[in-house]
């Protein structure tokens, strides 16, 4: 039987290019990843607060690994510090 995989946000940014680069880093390391933009179509200038977020989603078992990879890539200069990891709820 097909089992639905639950995803959780590992990182939040407001920059589309940054989100795409994070996706590349994670997928390159074998971490399944997808992006979810919270932006509302037609409001191009609205990119702050919850309605401007771009969430980096990974399956629940990969959240800790994704955060480590993002932190390491930022420390190595592969990613720039532009956003924040999502703290456990």
C-alpha cells in the first residue's frame, strides 16, 4: 500500500534564488526536497512576513540532516546567510 510521506519545513527564506540553491544542495546530497511559496499571485511587492516566505520542505526523517547540510554549506560559502532554519515546534 502507498504510504504518504509527511514533509516539514527545514528552512525559510524570502529569496527565490536562495531557495533554489538550497534545493540543489539538498538534492545533491540525496535529501528529497521541495519548495513551497507562501506568496500570493498578483502581489509581487509583498515579500515580507508569512506571505513572503518560501519554505524548504523535506521528509520528516531528513529534517535534522537538511539543517546540518544547510549550515555547513553556509559556513563553506556555498550558500549565503539569507533566511533561517525552522526551530522544532
